[in-house]
């Protein structure tokens, strides 16, 4: 249930979404791709998101959060060269990768809010709000709030 709650925080359970982490404003005008926030794009299909991600990567953007679990292309490729855009938008494979990330964090931090927040960032000052959002969603999923 932890990765499901993480997907809620990361994307609101939106599967075909990507965020370019850049101060440069990205302009995309294509059918089936809608800008929903600065540098955040929601796609009508998995294939449209995959194509957009590949175009952005080819243009030099690597710090891109992909799919429902917002798997970061740069960091995932750094850890595992087999990671691909296609994995990020394949819900089963992305779920399994999110589970592995959380399991590794639990191994280091224990089953704590810090371990969950590490999914978001290795910088502690960024993690408090993330952990609060996570626990609200997690408890709701468990039927406790």
C-alpha cells in the first residue's frame, strides 16, 4: 500500500504525466498533450508520454519525472542503466520499481516517515511536507481517516 500512497502524492494517480525539472520553460504543442502546470504535461495516452519524454531527452533534458510514480529519469538511469522511459509508463513495471525504491529506503532508514520521504528527495528540508501528504493519503487508503 505504501507505493500506492506514494503514487497519490506524486501524481494524484495520473498514469500518463511527466514533469521536466528545469528553470527553462518547456513549450509543447501537440494533440493529446496538455500542459497542466509549468513544465508538467498530461498525455492522452501512454505512447504520447513516451514519445514526449524521448524527444525531451534527445533535446538534453534528463531531470524528468515520469509516470504515475514520477520516477526520475536521471536518477534511475544513474542507479540502473537498464531503466527506460517505457518502464516508467508501464504501470506494472513502474510499480515494481517504486516497491524496490521503498524497500531500499526501509532497509536504510527503517519503516519510518524518513524512509518514505526519501522517495521524494535525499534533502531532508524538502521532505516534511511530502511525508505529511503521504501519511494523509496512506491513512485514508487504510480507512483510518
